[in-house]
C-alpha cells in the first residue's frame, strides 16, 4: 500500500512541475526552464564497425614432445599387389672371350656299335637257341661305317652303353620269339593268324662290354624258311655310351 501511495505522489508532483511553468509563462515574459524528461528506452544495437588491422604475432609456444614408444607387434602379411608393367630391355652385354679351336670332326673317332643282318639260312631254327642271321643288310658301306658281325647269331657288346634292338620275323599261323641277354629272357612276343604273318618287336637294353644278346625261337613257332617267300631281320645299335 505504501508503494502505491509513493507512486501516486511521484506522478502528481511531476504533473505539478509541468503545469506550473505553463501558468507562469502566460503571466510573465520570461519563464524558468523545465527539468529533463524521463530517459527513453534502450535503442537497438548498432552495425559492426570496419575490420581492424592485423595484430602483432604472439610468442611462439614450446611443445613438450614425449619419448618414442616401444614398437608394436608385426601385423599379418598383406595381400599380393598387382603385377607391374614389363620393364624395358637391359643393355646388351659385352661379347665373351673367343673359345679355343676344336679338333676337326672325324666320324671314325666316334664310338659306334651297331649291326643289321638278315637270315638266308633255310634250316628251321632250334628251340632256345640263337636264330642265325648270316648276311649283312648294308654290305657295301666303307669299312669305317660298317656294322659288326654276329657270332653264331649273337651280338657281343664291345662298347658299354644303352642299346636299341628290333626284329621282324615271318611265320605261318603262329610264332613266339624271345629276346635274350646273357642267357636270360628279357622279353617274349607272340603272334597268331589264320594265314601267314609278320611279327616284330623292339626293346632298349643297358649293356656292359662282353654282354651277349640274341633272338631265340620257342616251341610255339612256325617260322618260314623258304627263300624268296619271307624275310627275317635283326638290328641293334648304340644309343649312347655310358661310363
């Protein structure tokens, strides 16, 4: 209640102050100046001013760096990368030193061992006995190229090495022959037909000097022996010598 009374007194005083100068001014030529009015409300904020000049640089700070930590565990291997492009060819190398001159080639100096014979004997070969091949197929070669002769139908090795052997036998209805090395059968081949036939076979054998190889008939054969009706051949040659 006191606050309300104080407010009303203040308003009445202010009205009295404003009215009195008006009455005085109408009756006198020079009046007394009035008191300032109540301040108005706060106006809005003004616009930002222009940008100021750049200030001076401050002092450089010091960074305290810690110690290096221990290395971590090794990670798993990565996936293979893509294949790179092919590189440029390298420079040509320098030619090597010239080699020594070799000796002239002489076929007679080469190790050789071969035979190729045919059978002209009209007798029926005995069972489990070397078939006799008594005639060379190439008798007109120069001496240094001629093959070796068979001994009682057997080839006796003179050069240690690996050899190839083959044969062709003509027969009627059936035939069985065996390739024998030092008395032991290495292979046996048989063939049968209602009429005449020609059978053949081949094998590779490792021989030492002095080994004996032959082609032998078995009891199951009808070898043709008439001259001019059939032919029988036996051939062997050295593939390469061995030490």
